[in-house]
C-alpha cells in the first residue's frame, strides 16, 4: 500500500508524548530504535483517503471492512502521576520525498486523535531534515 500527501505543520504538542520513556521503549520494536521526539504530519491526498481510512479501521477508530491485512503494532498507553497517556497503533512503513531515498518510519494513529485525513509519521530520524522537506512538499509512504 502506498499513500501520498503534503507535509503540514502540526500543533507542536507531539514532543510531549513522544518523549515519554514508556512510548520510546515500545517504538524500538517498531523502528528498531527510539523515535525522534516529534511527528511529521502528512495531509493525505484525496485519492488515497480510502486507503488511510483502512488504517483507521485497523486501529479501531472507524467501522468498516478492510481489503488487505496491514501489519500493525499496538502501542500501550499508561498512567503517570495521575495523568493518562493513551495508546496508539503503529503501522511500519518507509517514506520518501524523491522516490529514491526511503527512510524507515511508521504511521502512528493515536487512540484519541482529531486527525482523520492527516497521517502522523514517526521515525528515528528528524524527517524534515533527512528528507529535505518542508510544509507543502509531497511525500510518499510505503506500507507492507
């Protein structure tokens, strides 16, 4: 499965969650290393929204049927000092901005998210830097 989309700015709050040791330990099983403390937001192209919706169905956020079995890894939530940190579903993938250099990553779909057409991408690398991309640039994600 491939998804294309446009790099977009987020709310700048992902680093609070991404920096949590509990999550970082689990990201190692997805990425082979800890994750960069932030996400790359990708507004999914209209032509690929149905494919992205399949990921949301697999993550349990939407009802419906999926046409393919997509590998996913459950990220468990936790509670610390009376604050709840929710779980998520990670879909191992790779990402490119030029079709030649692919970087290992994952699409992370938190259990509680407002994003229905925006993929949150995590990686061990700072993706904006290694892909030389900025808001408005097109990237492609490859799953499976």
